[in-house]
C-alpha cells in the first residue's frame, strides 16, 4: 500500500493549507514561509499550489500568485482560500495594503485552478488602515447559490458575496458574528472566547460547520488548537462543537482546511516539526478522519502519514 508521509511538502516551508476539490483532483493552496526571515516574523510573499489525484503523488505548481501581482499590497501574503464558480477560480488572499498597518482581502481571478491569477486592482474587504481583523477568508457557496465570505481575527465577520464573487452586498455590509461562549466556548483570546482565526466554513448533510484555530482558557500564552462550531443556518447562531486538534504542533499557529475527496474526509493543518520548532517556518500536513453518525467530530490526532486512495 502506498503512503504519503507528513509534511506534504519538504523542499520549502508551507502553511495555512486550503484544499479545493475540482473533478478528480484535489488542489492544495498554501502560503509560503521564506527560508530567510526578516525581523524574525512572518516573511511571506507568495501563494503556492500543489495537486494530487490519490493523496500520495503530488504535483508542485509553484508560485501561482504573489505580492508582485497586487500593485496595492505591500507585505504579508497570508492565508488564502480558492473556490470555483461558473468556470472561473477565485482566490481570496489577505495582505497588508501599501502604507497601512492593518490587513485587507484581495481577490485573484483565473481561468485555471493553477493560475495565473489576476488581481482585481483593489481590495474586496478593507475595514480601515489599522484594522487587522481582515484576514483568513473562507468562502462557501450554498445550495441556493448564495456565497458567503467569512474571515477575521479576533472577531468572526462575514459578507454576502454577489454572484460575480468579486463584490458583496453593501446594504448588508460586513456582519459581525456575536462572539459568545455558547458559539465558541470560553477561551483566552481577546473576545473571551476560544475563537482565534483561520475559519473554514462548509456544509455537510445539512449541518453548517465553522472550523477554526483558537486559544483555550489559560492565564499564560498558549499555542493555537483547532476547534469547531456548528449551525443549522449559514449565518448562525453557532454552537460550540469541541476540540478538533490539540496544541501539539510545535508552533504558535495552526490553520485548518477540510476536504471531502473520493469518499474520504481530510483535515489539513500545519506544524513546525520540519523546521525543528521555528514558528515562522511551518509545513502543511494532512490527517484522515471520520464523522460520527450525528455529524459531530472527535478530536483528530496529528499523524505521521496517510494512505493513498
Ligand atoms: O500565516 C499567517 C497567519 O498565521 C495566518 O493568516 C493565520 O491563520 C496564521 O496561520
């Protein structure tokens, strides 16, 4: 039996995995932690793509979108997500805008899942120059055609995307999700809940899932774990579900990406094991898991390898 050892990519550092299934192929979009760190902080300039048909053999598509392609962006090519609609691919990417301290969300559009992606020329989401909340977009199109873009740290927010996927309903605007402990459990992030960042939004068997990176209750600084909440509506209210993956990954951050592929369920995440614990040099990994009958998910262990399909 063929297996794929974690991490998936070993020739460069990759983080913030965002899988997208298109036909018989799973595309994995990632960020890229540079080998040379500036000021010992996230040093990230482009987004990468890898693909597989069997979870064992992976094709490296290289750098598919970068800060150089976004004239108004200066730095911080952070956690993206890509979706297909009407034959086009839309990649939502958080970046630092020129001259701003905070973050904004760019959109790259392509006719191919592996690019080249073309920037809109302006941010889709930009809540102000000092606003760091506009990061980690997650996009989902519901059965009725309504598309949602959730994002945020420390607050979870969303917009209703228009059918063109490059604009949103301005009358509804940016909606702030109530950060309650019923929704996200008690935790040690700024809202007093465990919700931190890196939301991943999807639906399965009529249940809406919000998977995210978060911080458990603690008086000391703790690394991120992964957790999930569910709802029977795409806009909540959310109900805390439990811990998906505990904190042991050797890095301050973790970041979830969920995919159903050829009858298997996968959780993508990242660790700092390849770099020996350097928190700004992370590597994407994957674990297979199963849902319980009622749709709940037990805690998933980080794993050494997965089997091919
Ligand atoms: O990789 C940069 C940032 O760190 C991401 O946007 C967060 O989700 C965290 O992984």
